[in-house]
């Protein structure tokens, strides 16, 4: 049975019955489950249903249980699709720009198309892989959005985007050997996506968050997005604010716009240390956060901000620092034992030492908690010991 035939079988009443039965199955018991189901169902259909059930379980982290268990996935689709919260943010921003129709090029399983349709935007979703296109079509139907999403199996380079208010391009960034880091090795290449964006009134290009700033086109706004503190992606916006750099933090939607500030001065470690959100760091907006906090850097190459002021900010986590010591494992172990620290959080930036190695060697024990930040201060390997600002003292 071909992949397309197997997928079509999943959409049949029998396939739907199997998927419903497998919603909460335990993958560790897959052999026993498969043997039982094969007594009443074709072996190939059981295999297809088990595969889809596994993908749905993986997809819950991105789409939430309510949607994930109604949707359909391919292995690449789960891996490469946009997290629902990020897609909703992007769709909302396009809506605020007055966009009512989008050509979604390289649409994959349709994650972004679904977010756009939920925002009231009509979408042409294009993917060149027949199975992926069928999955996207099934997802639009499963979530009741088929009236707003047209799925087309085609080469994106052959699509006329002129009838649409905006273009969205999500090039494939994985190949046979894993993640692709060269934007010109994307499929299609970033240069093609940029040209497609330039032809549209508005455009958004999804790219890897590690893209070098110098490769961002001058007329594009670059936005780095984190969700729950983890950097998820970057977007190049066309038709918005040329040259702007922005960091957006989800789920709050708080956004920091760059002002082109010079690098902060390096200063001695003060009472508080701030760890900027990853999107802020990727967007090169640590200076904006440092100015907000009346702070400086502990090292010119390290994105930690120090200040004697404790100020609430959504853009960084604050730690109250109690000790600043040269890196020395024996001294750290003795200090933690003396303070009866059993709950130890180890963070690092600019250090070659792994947090797990520290925990293993110091063997923390006791009722109290502490945070150790392994880093460099003015070029020297350093241990900063403290606690999240506001935490109770031991």
C-alpha cells in the first residue's frame, strides 16, 4: 500500500475507529496492542494507525491535545511545523496589518494555514509533496476550516501570488543529513523567498533563529520569537518597519523593539544579575534591556546584565547574587555543604563546564536551594552564587 493509500485508509470509518481507540495508548505496549488490533483489522491499516497515533502524541507539545488528536501528521510535519502559539501570533499580526488573504508557500501539514484561517484570513496552502498536501487538506477539514483554506499540490516557484494580500514562506530547513544552517541551502533558497516577498504588498518569511544579522535584507524587519523562554524561530517581515529588530516573548506577546543602542559598559558584578530571554539575545537587544535596568555587562562577550537595582522586566530573569568566586569546584562543594544546599540549579554562559558535571561532583545535600551561574567576569572563569530574586533566604 502506498503512503497516499495508507493515509486515505486512515480517513475511512474503519481508520477513524482505530485512531479513536489508539488516542491514549502506551507506545511501550505497542507490540501487544498491534497484535490485538490485527485480529479485527488489516495489518497495514493497523500499522498506519499506530504510526499516526505516535505522531499525534508527539504533536501535543506544539498544538495542544484538543487539536493534535484531531489533526494528521507526517514525521517531517511534526518536526518542522510551527508551534500553534507562534502561528497564532504571526496570524494576528498579519490581521492587524489588514491582510485578508495569504499565499502560504511550503505550507507543510498546514499549521500556519490553520492559524491564519482561525484569524479570518483566507489561505492558499501550497506544498509540492502529494502526501503532505493531502494531510494539510485533511487538517483543514478536521478543524472545520476547509472553507478558508485551499490546498494545492504544486511547485511554489510556479505560483502566481499577485492576487493575495501577503505571502508567507516557510522553506524546508532539514535535509537527509539533518538541520540545514546555510539559508541558501533551504528548499527553496532564502534568496528565492526574499524575491517572492519583494513582489508582495506584505510578506513574512520563517527562518532559523540563528540567521546571521548581516544576511537580513535591508528592507526587512527581523523578529525573534520565544515561547515559554525557548527561542522558536525568527521571521523576516516585509512591508512593515525596514531595518527594525524585534524580540517577542510568548505567551504574553510582549515585544521589545531595538533602538540601535551601543553596547553597554562592562562593570563589576552588582547585587543583581539578569539573564535576558533568548529572543532578546538573538535579536541583539541586550543593550535595550541593560538601559531599562540601569545595568551593564559582566563581560563584553557575555549576555548577562548586572545591576544594583531590582526592577521587574519581562525580558530577563533576575537573580540576587550572594557570592562572586573564581571557578573552583572544591571551594564550591565546601560552600554548598556549609549552607546545606540540596536543591541546586546550575546555569552556564561562556563556560565549558557542563551543569550535570557540577551536580555530579558536588553532590548537593540539605534542605536549602541555590543557583550557581558558571560564566566569565571580565574574562576570568567565575562562579556566581545566588537565588532567583525574591526567593526566600535559607
